[in-house]
């Protein structure tokens, strides 16, 4: 300890003997914006070195993934998991806002168009014999037949449509550059 230091300092947990105790101790903490903790395992023998392990909090990992790997696919996954747009926007820096909102708008519009078109076509063929309805549904190319059949069968069209709007190729936010693999291996900034 440095009694004269009034800045941020590491928390200390003494007498944590087992991983279960450590997990319980860490799960009971209010972590706020903390990244994680470094756990130091002190050896039983004085002549052996201690071992340090860095543990990241799940929220930090989620936010780090958002900021460093923000893609259209990540936004699709976030919304598909039932998380709100507001939660996503709050978690990213301001410069990502336009990219996030444009991607959300595009995904939602495409999704809603598919659901609506499937419902409309299902309503048109609902009173026909199944074989005739199937011929009409499979002959057209505007709406995926699987969505129309799901609507006819009373299944969840929205969930099926959401799977169909998944971006085929993840698009990164404007200004993103691929990390330098050499910097990742060495930990040094690119030259």
C-alpha cells in the first residue's frame, strides 16, 4: 500500500482460498465501469513465483466487442437477442451512432417488409386448397415461400424473417481499419 497515493488503486481480497469463493466474491461486487480484476495466486512455498490471471467482467467484454468489432452482423445479433436499440447506442461512442441507427433502420425495415409481404400473400391464398396455394407461393419470387407457409400454418413469421435479414457479409462501421496482426502478437503499436 502507498498511503500517500490518493488516486485510483486496486481492490484487495484476502484469504480467498478456492475458485468458488473467488467467483462468489466477484459476483457480489458492484463493478460499475470496471474492466475486470487481476487475481494473484500466492504459492505455498516461498521460493515459487506467484501466478497472476486477468479476469474480465462480462459487461466489459460485451462493450469491448461492440466497440472494437462493431459490424452489421453484431447489431443484428444484439437485436435478435432481444436487446434494445437504446442499450446498443448507449454502449458505443458518439461517432458510431449514425452507423448503428442506419443499420438498425435498414434491418428493421427489411424485416418488417418481409413479415408484411408474407402475411399479405398468405391471406391471398389462405382459402385455396393447399396444393394450389403452394403452387402460387413457390412460383413467385418476391417473398420467401418459407415465410408464407409459416404464416399459413400459424407459426412465428417474425422470428423466421429475422433469420433471413442476417447480413451475409459483416460490414464494419466507417473508419474501421483491420488491426495489424503483428501488433496483436507483440503488443506493440504498428510502426
